[in-house]
């Protein structure tokens, strides 16, 4: 007795063949670095289905995503360096987020990279300007300014306080203020 092959063959022109062709095209597009949103519109299938196709194919999607993120980071870094060279200083978070629509995490990575690339920390007079800015904010707000207050003011990035004083709390102490408690929202009049 011979065993017959249990493997099914796909008939030309059948629905399964069309799906197999579509899946191959999806994988090709993923390897080119196309985003799931774009593929969702192009192939009219959900992002979850695209993820399933990718997993089933054995393509390492995470490494593709990682490469895409690294390239975006490099592109932003190049643009930020160009802006900072003409402006002469590090961008505030508000300027950064308006231009690049990115997260604080990426902003802090960019700032650290800029320091490594030769952008200098503020001088003593710059530290005095930062302290003066904190005092002005405290006077206008009626309480010790936090990260949000500093970002809204837009004059300096809150990261400048971290780079020059080690933390915002240290900067608040250097300005003679009572530091905010961690994780507590400060509301005027309380």
C-alpha cells in the first residue's frame, strides 16, 4: 500500500491562489519598509491580518521596525543639528514637538546625542539665567514651576535644567525654592 500525498495543491485562478499572491506582495512591501497603515489601505485588509501574514512567513518584522526607527532617529538628528547650528542652542521641547511630532523620550535621546557631538553645557551665566527664569515663572504662577510649566513657557527646555543641575529638583533648590514632590500635581492656591 502506498500513501497518497496529503498535501493539497492550489488550483490556478482559485481564491487561495489569489490570496497567496497577495500575501507574497504584502511580504515584499514589508521588506521594503512600508508601514502597516499604507499596506492596510493598499490591500484592503486589517493591520492585524498583515501582522499574521508576516508572522506566518517567518520574516523578522521587529528587526525591520527597528531599522525603520533608527533611520527616523538619524533623519531627525540631522535636522536638529542643522537647526541648532543656525539657532546656536538646543531646541526647547515645544519647538521640537511642533517640528517633529515626536515623544519626550526621543527628545531626550536627541539632547544627549547633541551633548556627545560637542554642544556645550551652559556656562555659569547661563545657569544664572535658568535660575532667573525659574524665579520669574514662580512669581507669575504663584507656585514652584514644574516640567509642564517650563515647557508651556517655551523660553528654555526643561532638559536644560537636567543638564546643568542634574535634575529639576536641584535647580529648584539652587533658586531657593521648595521643590515639588515627585508625582504630585501642583495647583495654584493649594
